[in-house]
C-alpha cells in the first residue's frame, strides 16, 4: 500500500487543479447576483484560471527542470491553497479574478511536474497502472467539478467551492514532504524569461480580444488590433525560441508529427469536451430554473463514464497504438456533441443533455490517460517537464480560448438574455454543434499525425525505465 502513496499525492494535486477548471461553472449565477458581476466578468472568472495555467505552463516546466520537480510541486500546492483562500473571501469580481489568476499559477507549477514525479516513483507495469489511475482521476475531475460545486453552492455558498481546497491542500503538502523524493534534474542553468513573457502576452491578448468581441462586437477596431498584437507576439516568441540556447519550448520537437499530433489532440479534447459546460450550466439554472445541486448532478453521467472508461481501460492501453485510441475518443466526443445539438432545442429540458454527455465522458476517459503516456513517449526523458508543460499548455489555452469563442456564439444567439429558455437553448445548441465539429477535426488530424512504428513505444518505455533507475540510484 505504501508504494502507492506517491500516486495518491500526485492525484490529490491533479484532482484539485482540474476540478477548479469547471467547479466554478455551477456557481456562476450565484456569483453574478452576489458580486453584481457582468457576463464578461463571469467569463474571466473561468478564463483567468485556465489562461494562467496555459500561459505559464511551459515556463513552470522549465523551472521544475531546474529547481526540482518535488520542490516545484510543493511550492505550487502552497500558492494554490493561498489563492483559494483569497478567492473564497473576495469582496468583488476584480479581487476574485485576480485571485483566480494566482490560483492558476499555482496549478501550472503543480501540473508541469506530474509525470516526472510518477516516472521517478514507478517503473514497468507499476508505471502503467499509475498512469491508468491518474488518467481516471484526471478524466473524472473536470467533469465532476459541477457536481461538487452544486452541492457546496446550495448547501453553503459559492465561496465554499474555494474553501474546500484548503484541507486537501494541507493533506497533499504533508504527503509531499513524507513520500515524494526528488528525481534526477535536467541540465539547465537559465530560464527563458523572455519567452515566458512574450508567450504569456500573446495568449492573454488573444483571450481578451475574444471576450471583448463578445461585448463590443467584431466591428470594434480595438478587438482587431488586439488580435494583431497577439499574432505579432506569437511570431516574436517563435524567433526567441529559435535563437535561445535553452528555450522553454524546443521547437524542434514540433518537427515530430507524432508529438504535434499529441498537442493537437490535447487541445481539441479540452475545447470540445469542457468549454461548453459553462453555457449548459447557465441554461439549466438561469433559464430552466434548476438548483445548483440539480444542475451539477446533470454532469454526473459524463464524470462517471470518464472515470469508468479511463480506470478500467487505462492500464491496458499503455504501449498500444495511441493515435487510434485517442482518435476514437475524440470521435466519441464529436458524436456526443452532435447528438446534444440535435436534442437541445427551445422546448427541451435537461434530460436532452444526458445521451451526448455519456458519449463525451466515454471519449474523455478513453483519450486522457493515453494522451499522457503518448506525450512522455514522444520525447527524451530529460524533456519530461517540457513535454508535460507543452501538452497542458495546449489543453488549457484551448479551453480558455474555447470559453471566449463559444461565449461569442452563445451571446449572439441569446442576445444577452439569459432567462429565456428558447433563446438560451439555441445558444447551447450552437456551442455543442461547434464543439462536436472541433472534436471531429481533431480525430481526423490525430489519426493522420499520430502514426508510429510498433517498436517505438517499447523503445521509449525502456528508456523511461532506465531513466527512473538512474534517478533511483542517484538518491
């Protein structure tokens, strides 16, 4: 039993940071009333967290490679807990959004260390089992967030969706100090601060432009200037990464179409499976009159299916053809989005979401654990922090941009009137249709890009085991 304590420690952090991506969705109507928040502010409560994770994940991975993965994970836990407390005490939307951004920074420093810590603790079949269980937790966490959020919001208040992180954080910190050991560090003597700053500016500007377009329209000149500025910053980031000796993202990794396929799959997964959840929650509570608990419970089929599929199949998928598995997961998400779009209409109620949610949950469970192991197999072991950071950046940035982009479609259909069931249902219908289309495109690209000779996974798994053994000897 003791040998699984490192897995428990990592899963606690993963559970908290992924739940906080979606737990706020069910509390948004109460936040709007309590804090007198605008629709744009509500988007930033969700996007501020995801954007901070996305923008800083690569830099956090570089810091972890330099400072040590255990130490970085511990610092992230402490920052996450502190920011959660401030979120719960926030007196206005500005403080809440700022605290959510800090919370996202803590989450980024935790997330970038996940697989390096698991690789340092496990090898062989144990590593496959650890990936499978981690995948089950990861697959269910984002989906189960609305359920926990609904319970806490209705029984106590929306503030408790943040206060609940505190005891779990204390437990995770204690376990980290007791059971985690530091693996071998990558050889790095500097951090690419310029790359971090430029990438953060590009991602933040693009997200702000999309949210601004929702409020001021696409004819607004400043929106287009912001998008242009984001594109220029992204181009500058590429130039910096090419010229620097120790970049936060080694762009040569993108020459490998397998690794590029992993990033595209991760991005489309988070966009298609989770970005629309915010708008389904607004529909159910503001238009259909469901309580937070009832609205959160509607997400239960998705979370249970994700947990069951990932938990039962994850250990059998390790080393198999990942492109087919991930592509199949994305195809299920695409089918779920299409069915949801067909069933949700002006006269529909919450049961219309269930069939599509079951398919989306199955797709999430199938793809999540496989994505993680595929990312690790695509790079040398000493690039673990970078690979993890790149995958999580793709996922969280896609989620943040998805929230903003789908928000424009949602408000276009609802005309900012959130208590009319017919117009709000039309907005949800459109977000589900677009999500399903994105998942289908991702499935096709994944099937094309993630083709690898059968002996590749075996070679990389052996290399990973040798790296783990070397780290064990060094301790």
